[in-house]
C-alpha cells in the first residue's frame, strides 16, 4: 500500500496563477481532508470530504476549492494564487465513525507564491 | 468551540533525560485527545490517542500521556529520550461527531534532543 500520496511535492507559483494539488489514497477511506501548515500556526483545516461527491468547508476555506469525483482522490485548487497561500499543504484520510480520529497523512506539498 | 494550547514552542533536552510536552484544551463537551508526531520533511503520524477508558495511554516507542479532565490537560511524557525522538509534536482534539470535520491542532512543540 502506498498510503496517502500527494502530487506535486514542491511548486512555485506567481501571484494570480492557478494550480491543482492532487491527493490519492489506496486505503478505501471514506473521509479526506486538506490542511495547511504555517510556522507557529500548527495545522488548519481547509476543506474536507465525507464521501465521493461531497465536500465541506473547514476553518480556512477562502481562496481554495476542492473536488472529490472519485473516492480515492481529493483535489485542492487555487484559482488565483496569493502570497498568503505560501504554505505546506497536507492531505489526510480516515475511516468514518470513531476510527476517523486516526488520520493518515501524506508527505506534504510545499507551495511558494511569489 | 474547541481549542488546543501547547505551552512550549520548543523544548531542548539532553539525550536520556526525561521530557514533558504540555497540552491544554478547552471544550464545552467531552473530547477525544491525540498526539501526532512529525519527523523532519514528513507528514504527521498518530503517536497515541485517548478516546475513553484508562486515562493513561501509551505508545509503542515509550511515550505516554495522561488525560486530566479537571485540569483539561493531556501532557505527553517520556522517561528517557533518544536522539531519534527529535521531531515536532502536535496535540489535537476532537469533540466527536464522527470526526468528520477534522481535528483541531495545537501549534506544535519542537522537541530538540541534545547529545
């Protein structure tokens, strides 16, 4: 099992450009999440999904969109990147119910917006 | 709303010394508590969790944490640290509801092991 994988690992964008981050999991997890990690801020939830075709906003959703067209994939989109979106992005997945508290994380995507 | 406070952003200790990483939470309801560890340039991994039952929980690599409801704390301890324990440690809380809305993380504590 590859677990949770993220593509790409690194990316540099100019202000105003768009991009999509891909998260894939092969554990048949129902729930998937996108977090951002900033120095001194811990992890903050951007969006999450409780199943194929469903998405919901987390703590810091502005400037991001997501889609969950397939159960194993969760895409995070930046339509018009801003320097404030420079961060490390982590995807996670879990089973539903009480097992959802154990989240499995990907290795992260380091994004720099200039 | 729930929140998590990790009182120390950085904790330096000597190898083989004991360590305690502090975590306090606030919530109006019962909570589930977690410690995650992040090794350099990696994603987070679950270290240990408290869901119910015994208030003292242990990990396979010698860490333990005790849930103290009256003090709303979930401090992480290890009696003797190793250089390989160098990492960022995150305390997290969930108020339940199946965990669908994710976890609330603290800001993290960087554990630095000095030889």
